[in-house]
C-alpha cells in the first residue's frame, strides 16, 4: 500500500478475484505492520473462541484465507498443533511459509478448497469471508468441507454486518440444519480504526 493511512480505502467494497489478488500482492510486504498498528485482534479472538470448544488441541485445522499467517500464529499460540493454510495470494503465502506454524501451506483458487473434504476437524476464516473478499456463498463451501461435529470459526467485520448478506447466508445454513451456532460475540477487530467484528463458532450437524 502507498502509506499507512490509505490502506483501508475501498478495501471493504466488492472486488473481482483479480482485483483482490492485486490488492494483496501490492500489500503483502507491509500487511502485518499496517494491521497490527491498527490493533488487529480478530485472529486471537477466533483462536480463543475455538479453544473454548471441545475440539482437541491436536485436531487438524484449516486456516482458510490465511494471508501472511497471523491467524495461524494465533492458533499456535492458543495451543493448536496441526494447522494447514491456504490463500489465493502467492505473495501473502510467501510470508505465511516463514511463520513456522503450518503443517502445510497451499495456494488455492477462488471458490474452491485446496484440501480434500473431511480432512480437517475445524475451519477458521479470520476476516476472509467479508465485504471485498470472499462472498457469502463461501460459508457453505467451508461447511461442506467439514464432517459431522466439525467446527467452523468465522468473523464478520462491521462493513460485512452492515451489508446483511453475510448474516443472511449464515442464518440460511443454520435454518437448513447444516450448522448450529455454538457462540457469537461482537468485539474489536481494528480498534484503532474504530471497527469491530462478530466472531462466530458453528458446528457441522
């Protein structure tokens, strides 16, 4: 990004896959510095919420849209031992590789998961299923990656909550009996930017 004050401009509006890849290609080298200066805490909130479930610490977890690996780091710090990462940005994944917290890191394609269904007991999506990034339909994709009893941990930032379409899709999946809500909490996301997020833990039925 051009400077530390401009990176939020137009970030949470609709983009094509190519536009999203371009944004994160250009941002990869300063991403951590930019978001951490803004107090980015959603990865830690998701990791803590997942740790509060009955999932064992050695369970295989997929960090979907892992970016530079901040969410994988938060999962490791919460005691989780087996985390795989995937993202559509090779530049962001270059940084994730250096974290030393992933079992495997794989470049993915939009609208798909680069791992076989049923291979993870939980899927974490920290900030990725949101306005300007993955669309609401991604929730069903992630849910179907899990077998019965698996956990889906997602966050919706304030712009995504305001849109309503992400909540509507989540509610549809719950109403259809695919998922049940275990916990949901609104809290800080980027506090220095005045932005919050909902962290939701769901279980595959």
